[in-house]
C-alpha cells in the first residue's frame, strides 16, 4: 500500500545504499527543509482561501470566485501582488528590528513544525520532550510581535504589541495546563507515544470529563494565543487600525499574515494529536468490522481531517463573535480559565493515579 | 483643517506622567468618516477625548442663504445622508409652515411611509457598523440584505438610492411607483422573518452584552443638559420623540410606541434602535394599505416666497431631533438658516461618558451614539 | 404653562424683557446683562427649562442677535430667547454651565460670528482651522456667517 511511511522508508533505504550515512543525512535534511517550506506555502494559500470561503459562507456571500475555478487561485494572485509591493520601512522606525520581526515570527512558526506527526511514522523529529518543546518554542513568537510593535515607532503598533504580549503570556498558562493533562494521562512527553496511547480510543472520549474540559480550555487558549477573534485585540482594526503590523506592507506584512495561519495550523495539529488521537483512525471498542473499515482510510487523511476540523472551529469563532475588551480578556484568563485548569489538572492526576480512565 | 505638522506634533508629544496622545481619525476605521478625535490615554484608559470637526464642513448654512426655497432642500440630503428623506421632509414642512400651504393627504401618508423606511434603513446600517466596531463582521452582511430591499424601493420610487430628493414643498416630486405597495409588503414580510437572525447573533451574545452593558452610561440629567435626542436620549429614559411631541405628516393618525429604556448604557441604546425598527414596521403596516387617492402635490406658485418672520421645524430623524431654523425677510431665499443637527449634540457628550473607560469601550460608546460626520459638520 | 404665565415669570426676573407672540412660539428679547440670572431662574422651578435645543446667531447687518431655543422635557413649552448684541464688539456671558450642550454650540457661533463668550472654558475654533488663511486680514475679523463676509477665493455671488 502506498503510504507516506513507505515513501520515506524507500527514500531512506535508497539514500543509505547510494551515499555515506553523513551525506545521506544531509540530503535528507535538505529534502525536509524544502518540504517544510513547500508545506508552508501551500498551507498559507489553502488556509487563507479556506478562511475567505468559510467567512463568505457564514456571511451569505460567495467569496472569491474570479481567479481560477471557484476562486482557487485568488490567494496565489494576492501573494503575487504582495510580493510586487514595496516593503516600506518608516523613517522613524528602528530599521533593523523592524525588518527582523516578521522573520522571527515566521521562524518560530517553522520550528514548531518539527515534532508534529503528520501520519503513521511520518515525523520530522520525534524528540522525547516533544510537548515541552512545543510549549517552549510557541511562547517565543511574542518576542517577534513585541519587536514589531516597538520598532514601528507608532502608537497603535505599540498598544497592539503590549496587548498581544499580555495576552500571549497569560494564555500560555492555560494552554500549557491543558496540554499537561494529556501528559499526565499518557506519562510521556513524546508525541509518538501520546499518539500510540490513543490506539484503542481518543483521549477526548476515554479521558472522562476532565479531558473534555481540558480540550475546551485548550481551544480557547490557543485561539487567544494565535491572536484570533474574539481575542484579536492585538490587531483590533476598529480600535488600533491594524495593531502591531500597522506599519508593515508588502511581503513583510505577508509574513505576519502567513505566520498567523501557520500558527493556527500548528496549534490545531497539536490539539488533534493530543485530544483526537493524531493520525489514529476512529475506533470503537468491539466493533471489529467498523474498526477495520476505518483502518483503510490513510493515516495522513485522518490527521489532516482532524486538524482542519479544529481550524474550521476556530474560523467559525472569528466570524461569529464580537471582540473582547482587554480587561475582560485578562479577567477571563486569570479569574476563570487558570483556576479551572489548575483544578482540572489535579482531577486528572487523581484519575491517572487511580487508573479510572479506560 | 489641521495641517500635517500639527498632527505629527500631537502624536509625538508625550503628556504629563507618560500620557499618550493618539489621533483617532480623520482616517480611522471606527470613526465612520472624517471625525478626528484627539484621545489622551494613560495605558489603555482614556483620560480625555477632544473632537476636532470640520473635515467635511461644506458650509451648508451659508450656501442655503443663496439658494431658493425649492433648491435648498436638495443640499440637506447631503447632511445626514442616512436619513436624507427625513431631512428633506423637515425642509418641506418648514416651507409649508412658512407659506401656509396645505399638503394633500396622499403626499402626507407616502412621506410618512418613506420616512419610516429611511429610519429602518439607517438603523440597519447602524447595527452592521456598530457590530463591526465591536469586532463582529457577520451582522453587517445580514443587515445589508434587508437594507438592500429598502434602497431598491427607494430607487424605484425616487430614482436614487441614498440622496432621494423626492420631497418638494407641498407634496412629492412625482407619484409613487405602481409596485410600491407590493414591494413594501414584501419587505415587511422578509424583515419580520429575518430580523431574528442577526438579533440572535448580536443581542444574546454574551461577549456583546459584556462589551456594551454598563459601558458609556449617560444619566437622564446629562442627556438633557447635553441636548441629546433620539435613541441616545431615549435609552437614558428621556422622552423626546418629535413624532409624539409635535406630530407632523401622518404621525398623528398612526399608533406606535415611543421606545424608552432606562439603563442609559450602550446596550440600552442598542435595544432602543432594535425595538424602534419594529415600531417603524408597525407604522408602515398601518399606512401601506390606506394610501389615499388624489393629488400627490398641492398647487403652488413657481417661485416660493416665505412670509416675513422666523420659522422652526422639528422632526425626528433616525439619529434624533433635527431642527431647521429659518429667518425669512419675505424674499425667495432664506435670510439666515440654521440646522440643529442631532449628531452635533450627541457627539458633545462623548468626552463626558467615555472618559475613564478603555479604548475598547470608546468604540462601543461611539458606535452606539451613531455619529454621522457630514451631519455634524454640515 | 400658558404664555401669560411665562411672560409674568420672565418679567419678574428681567423687567426690560419685550415679548413677541406673532411666531409659533413666544419670543422674548432681553438684555445681555440679565441673561445669566434669567437663564438660571428658567432652569429651576417652576419653569424647568432644562433643554436647550438650539443656539445660534443672526447677523442683522447693524447688530447681531443671539437666539436660544429653550424647552422643558417636563412641561414642553418651547420659548425663544433673544439677545441683541453690538456688532463691533459682541460679547455675552456663556451659558455652558447652565446647559452643557451650549459649550460646543457657542464655539461654533464664536468662530462663525465672532461673538465672545465670557467665562467660556474652552473658546477655540471648532470647525474652522485655527489660523486664518493666507491673504485674509484677521484683524478685521474673519467670520464666515456674517453677511458682509467675502471669501476672496471661493465666494459665489448671485
């Protein structure tokens, strides 16, 4: 059966047969980098188009429908336009930091790709502290945003960056605790082991109510962490025109834009991995026939399907809810989400120790 | 206007104790036009709001002094462009009052229906724009679906979609479109079915409620003292509906309620406008089947000359009380004309009620004050 | 409250007041000096004229007339208060402590007619730019809504 696993295995065998192990590893690295960049470009295009189509559907519109059949080349055309545009740097801006910021945001998004399992045995780096790595790296993106806001030398940008800083630092906690519940249940920080532990049922189903709570908390926290509506205070266009990227134009703006969508993809991928079993097919206890049919669906399709389901959920939020105010946003985290997640973690620990989960 | 250097000077100077002075506008997504607010901030908290007007000042009052009583009506469409019909009605009523012309019943009823349709259209646009200020994009498109039906009715009847110029002294410019009644009935049917869609999306939403409840509270005393009118004052519990106090056209023949809320916050202002739309539908329903036959315009001389004296006409636009004050010397043009625009007074209260709140609250407050900048600047 | 009662009440506070009942509402002309005390009296019981719904000025070529349209949200008896001012040095007490709405309206009258409002907290141009445009002698006054105003650039003459 042609699967991503067999392709990688064949490639590696062939490379090892032809070259020395060091050279083979180098070539593999180059291939991985190229694939990652391609994935980024394709994801950016697909997600932007998806968002516009979802928005249009919700808003009783048609959405982009002129460039290509059904408007599928619309984002490609938009990207082309952004590349052609002048990347303006304001006179009073701190030019070095101003130009560096979009790349930092982008690089952080790229680094997060490493431990994600896209399909069965198809992973860039199965690091044994995968979950910790994700939590650590994802909090770096705030540096890029703060840098952009500060270096722009614009009051709107500064306010947006400060809001974003407060927001990401706060919601990191809830997201971390939500992730920890699964770590406690699995007993491992490694992504592949977390996925393997869900072979006979996803954690969302077999982890009782605390995992459901953790899942809800996770979705809320990552929506805030990626600066998506209803938590898009950092770029609240009716208040701060465009927040931290007010002064950016052309490709530098496009990098911020792309990084936002990549971040959404990554947090949804992690959510799918931790709570919805990653690439694991849907299995129900003793329904042998049903489970067998589910196994026929490729693991990559399962992973992408779950991820895009979560992405759709987050897009649905954006086009339905109004924006929160900055004090309400912080109240929500520090007064409600954080105590709930602390208590929830305690509950999960008890469940894990007593072995009450399935 | 404020020249370039002045704007930069404003933005780069730091106030005492690290206060931040931010220019909101003239080009800002939330000011809906060219309103320029100089906002002094301390962190996220607003210390002072200073409106700078005049970016769209067209000197309509001075212009009207050289226009005849037939011409000056059309300039007023450009003041509050969202309720241009009602502005035109105010001017026509004033001329009719000054010349003591009788208006045919048919014209009166049609005017009332069109005024109420204009009010609904204005409130529809406001709901969309205000939700957008608060970060919800979707209600805008739902509201515009219904507003589109109204603009189509207007297009059939008046030939224009925004600045109608359909009202003339002593009646209407021409008779209504043959399909006017069927189209208005179709609109009423659609509106009643669909209004729940975006009401559910906005009114019951917990984020929307927490963003608007208790935000920008205006007490009844302040509302009166600041000269607020329309939904802004009614949300504070002040009865000020000109359609009830000084009925004009066919308003004395229809039954409707003056919507009054007492909370005085942004949510109350929102609720007043939403309920007002239903009252407007009620008025239209009472009149649409009872448009009297007869002339649509009374007989007047070609050249209109007002009697010597002073005349004042108050009407209720979608934003509040519009007053037209004309000093006539008996000639063909007004000697002095003054438009008391509702937005001007409603804007003056902004600093008072938004002071001390967050930037996000300013958007909610400003959104529910429903400011139309050409109306303020004139 | 009937017009006669209003007349009697105003006469007791401003004896020099003259009345004109030809228009829709009662017109009252008072002196600039007694305006402040009269408006304070009107705001209180029993008149409760708490709603200033219009404030403007009319240029009569030989004098200016301030026009205040007042009403009460309780009794609903609109009256028109008028004050004649000298055209060369027009000045009058501000009413923005009696009715807050007067603050912005008076700023507009100040820039359009050149009326000085005494004790006004923030008497600046509201709509027009702060500096008079080039080619205009500001010392002679630059008040667009006065009848003798001539804009050398954009004036349209009939």
